[in-house]
């Protein structure tokens, strides 16, 4: 990490549509007893974005820059033993339902202390959510050899300008921290 030139882009996101989509998904999945989280949705969105923007889905290693045609997305988890990052493999090819099921299993194993090393390795990107602690925003630290990590803040009603009028909207702050040696500012913003 000391060799990285880390920088962070932040953006406030109106969550109205995602909140509605999540509600619809959870109504549909209610018979299964499965609830989709915002992190599940963000993992799905990020995985697809990584395939569209391979320069962010990369790793700088001693033998050069490696890009990946798959997205293995890590999810930072607070456990009694400290921070662990289980990896949802091939998240770009999974449905939101599959991401939720896989994520639940891995998070449960992390909290029980039964994750295997291979379940915490091979990540190409990480999502770190501290919104449940009522943090609006934070700067996450890139997990080498990955290039990027997404910091997820809480959803909170804020007054914003909407069509020339003030309106209260559910907003979330996202912060993408990335290794500037691998990714420049404009591609990171995309």
C-alpha cells in the first residue's frame, strides 16, 4: 500500500430508484425468505461496471499490469476477529439473487471464523459499507493487489435541487478509492 498513489472520487447518489427496485425484488423473493441488501445490488452493479471498464478491473504486479475478464468482488465484513473480505467470484455472471445467496453464505462463514483462505483471495475489487454505523462518507483503503475499493455511506434524506425545486431525497455517498498508478482520474470517474 505504501507504494500506491491512492486518491478518491466521491459522488452523492439519489437512491429513489434503487430503493424501489430493492423493494420489488424483496417482494418477489419473499416466498424464499431471501432479502436483497443494498450491498448485494452494489456488488452486481460494480461487477458489471468492471467488465465495461477493464482498466479498473486490474492489478499492478511485479511483472506488469494484469486485467481480468471476470469480476471477483470482495465484501468487507466486520467480524469478532477483525476485518475480513470474502470474495464473490464471477459476480459479473451472477444474478442479484445468486449474489445475495453467495454473499450471505460467505459473510456467515466470516463471522463464524470458518472462511477458507481461497474464499478471501482472488478479489479484483472490494465494496466496503459503513452506512449501518450512520457514517455519511469515508475513505476506504485499496486492498492490494486490487486497484479499486468502493466506500458506501448511509442512505439519508437530504434536501437537493430537483427540476429547479428543493426536494428531500434519499441520498447515499459513494467514494471510489483507486491506485492512480493504474487508473487515471477520468477513467475512474467513468
